[in-house]
């Protein structure tokens, strides 16, 4: 088995600050999954779509809805599939065995995503410019899409479930938005990922934020300046990265 670089989600992935705001997207069934859909304010000449592959809190958690709305406000149609099927962290009073829940959720997501992706392509076209962003739990799905050439660019934020083989198979541009301190994707693993991408002459870009921890790009505390800035700058960086490859 390929060496692990980013491990499975852990305890801190089940905590964080809930943000305030009013989501503007809608929820529809798409390919057998409830999907958060946030549309751009005006149609573009060439449709640009972001596949939003959420952390363990799911795409219907308000923080993730507001993130998707931000990307939509920048001109993207954003699609966030609920591969937790209503069983994401916010809908659980408690999880007796978090490791078992994570692995069961991962299996159901892996099984369900191919049909969802097929439905996306049927509805939104094969000539559309697709990008994909994955937060924690969603990261390996982005890497698989990049390896398959299914997206024009990918982005990860505080990733989980990554192996060296993900980077050895990487095709296309990849942004990694990381915290300096991250139990799931630690410094040595981040450097190893970079070494692989350098050796393969990949197109990549790292954001590394000090003063924040794993989960900052979704569940950081907006009342703490460094956490608010890092969260917002992560989103701006991802948006700018996708702009570069969808122009």
C-alpha cells in the first residue's frame, strides 16, 4: 500500500465555530444525492462549475453553504453533493464510534459519487469547465478527479485520506490550502507531497497559514482576526486559482 500523507479525520474535525448568514442556494436531488446548488448572479458565456466536496460537516452545514455561495458570487455554478445522506456531523447528537462512522461514510461516498458525477455531466454538459475543491474528507475525491482529467483544476483545504499515490497520479493544476499546524497533514507529509509534485513537474500552489489549525477554512472563529483572515484568504486563493484555469 502507498504511504499515507494525510490521515483520516480526527477529533478536531468534529468541532468548530458555526457561522452566521443566510444561504441563498437551493437543495435538489441530483444523481441520487441531495445537492446544494448555488448559482452565479448572471450567466457566463462559458459555464464554470465548482464541485464542492465537503468535510465531515457536509455541504448543507451553514458554513459550507456560505462558502459555496461565495464561490457562486464570483461567477461559478457550485454543486455540493451530500454524500453523507443526511448523516453529517451537524445532524448527530453523538457518535459512539467516530472511526467506524468515518469509514462507513467514506465507503458510501465512494459508492455514490460516480452516479452523481454522471448526472452532473448530463445536466451541465461535457464541454463545461469543471473545477473541484475538497475540504478534509472531500480531498481524495478531488485527487481522483484530477487524475482522471475530469476537472481543469483542483484545490484542497486541510486534506485527509491522501496517500503518496494520489500525488504520483496527479494530472492538472492543484492548490493546497494548509495550516502550519495540522495533525492530519503534518509538515513532513506536506513536504513529501511537494517533493513528489516537484519531481513530476506538476502545476501546483501551496498556501500555508500560521496561527490556525486543521479546519480553519470552514470552521475558523470569525471573531479571531487571524482565523477570519485565513479562512477568507483561503477562499479567495481558491477562487483565484480556478479563475486562472477557467479563463
